C-alpha cells in the first residue's frame, strides 16, 4: 500500500462531495477531498446509485483532492447536476493510459473535452492552449487558466476568435515552428481534423477518444475501436496508432456492442 488511499478496488467507494463549482452553462466540477494516484488523462467510473455508472475524466488533481467536470446532456449527467456538497457518489479508478509529457506542446480542447486535458496542462511547461466551444456560455476554466497562453475560439464568435479550434491550430502550426507535440480532446470530428493537420507540419498528435464504456477495465468490450480496447489501451492514442484505426472518426459501438456510424452513435444514446 502506498500512502495514497486508492479507489481502484473495481468496486465503487462512496465518497462525499467536498465542493461543487459551476464552470459554465450546465457544466459543474465535483470535488472530493480524497487522495488518489492519477496520471494526466486518466478517468474515473462514477456511480449514481439506482441510476448508472459513467466515465468521467479527472479534471483537477492534487495530492489531497481531485475533481471531475461534467456537462449535463442526458439522463445520467442531469441526475448528477442535482448533487450537492455533502452528497455521496460511488467512485472507482483511475483507469486508462495517460498522455506523454513533451515540451513545446499545443493543447487543443473542444467543449467539455477540456476536462480530459486539464491535468495534462497542469504539468506541461508553458503549453499553448487552443480552447474551442460552441458559444461563450459553453467555455470552461477561463479563470483557472487566465495566466496561461490561451487562445479561445467560439463557433458563433460570441467570445475570442470566431471559428473552429482546428482552424486556429492550422494557423498556429503555420507560424510557430517550435511546436513539436499536439494533444487533443473534444468532438471526434474536431480530433479527426487535428489528426489530418498534424502530419503536414511533422508534429506528433495524441488524442483522447470517447467510446461507450461500461466497465472501465477491459471486460465488456463495448469500447472497442478496431482491435483496441479504448478503456485500457486508451483512451489516449498517438498519431501512429490512430492511423491504424480505420474506425476512428467513422464508427462506434452502442451500449449493446453493435457497431454503428459515429453519427448514428450520437443520435441513438
Ligand atoms: C474516458 C471518458 C471520459 C469522459 N470524461 C467526461 C468528462 O470529463 N466530462 C463529461 O461531461 N463527459 C465525459 N465523458 C462522457 C460522459 O461519460 C457522457 O457524456 C455521459 O456518460 C452521458 O451520459 P447521459 O446519461 O447523461 O447521456 P446520454 O443521453 O445517455 O448520452 C449522451 C452521449 O454521451 C455519451 N455516453 C453515454 N453513455 C456513455 C458511457 N457509458 N461511456 C461513454 N460515453 C457515453 C454518448 O456519446 C452519448 O451519445 C467521458 C467519456 C469517456 C469515454
């Protein structure tokens, strides 16, 4: 046993919420005063008794506490939205692989995908961050990263530059030849674009993918992408691995395990 009390029992541990922070519209961070061993990019399985258990990236991490940041979009995340300080949630993890740590990095975050790269940003040396969201209301962590090198884009131009985060990435790579690594998490359409842009500038990419996960530790097979099990081989994959995954940007599996197009996947859940 290390001095860190781990939740990695594969059985949820009921932890009390120590704080709830409203980050943006429908986006809240849930803090736990509890010590975990966690590497940048890892995720937790979060259980709401009598409802379901879902994956959430660790978005804040220190020796004494951790948090995850959820966006209320469906049944489970809307149920979570009602949880308050002092309430308890079932937590197990952390699970998954982690980002490599490289200098001269650019981080491209889309929407609540910012949460999956935030613990990476906290350990990188002066990264350039491009953060994209649909509108001003959907932006998170502006205060948290106000002293960082942050470029903001919104699809509707309501804050920062108007346009997509990946258009900004292309402009940045064009001008700044020092950037050697790009890290991304966000909608798969955005990550596919980043995956296409990076080789043109001979820059390595690591992307954190999202697939339906039920167990989080490689038993159920629902999160398979080609022959990769997203929850244990990923969720982070590099350019070389992504280039060998023909399903990236095209197919995902429903909770039954049935393979469908990405478009159908997002319509059906
Ligand atoms: C490794 C990983 C880390 C994640 N981290 C975060 C995070 O930090 N913050 C956050 O807001 N969201 C995160 N998600 C997505 C989050 O798990 C889903 O948004 C959530 O489960 C939606 O559940 P729902 O019932 O509210 O919505 P639903 O209406 O059931 O689903 C809405 C969408 O969420 C996705 N989804 C639903 N269930 C799952 C599941 N069991 N596994 C994966 N995706 C699912 C699907 O894309 C679906 O189309 C992460 C997903 C993965 C795989």
